[in-house]
C-alpha cells in the first residue's frame, strides 16, 4: 500500500495487488468489504490497482517512489 495525494485528507491509501497465476480476477468491492471487517476505516484503501509485477530495484526491493509516480499518473493527480 502506498499513499497518494488527496486534497481533503492530505493523503489516501492505494493498494497495489499482484495476483498469483490461476487466481480469478479481483472483485474490488468485495476486497473493500473484507478490509472493513478487519481494519480501521481510515486504513481501508480508497484506490485499488492490480499489476502483473511491481517496479523493483536492482537489489530486488519494491520501488515505492516509482509506484507513487505511477499512481499519480493513473489517477490524474
């Protein structure tokens, strides 16, 4: 999960999800409902983005800065 800019709250949560091969497509409303039963309201992701793979560094770590930039482009922020 990463934070993306929001005018009202300053930042909102965007979940980046990579599905395993052979898993059916993700139902976003069902994911949010699942989260509501287990997380505080402010932690439930407002945005959900499914990807085949995460942007990685040469050492194999997830590049969160690149994810934030891509999220801004996807959401036109």
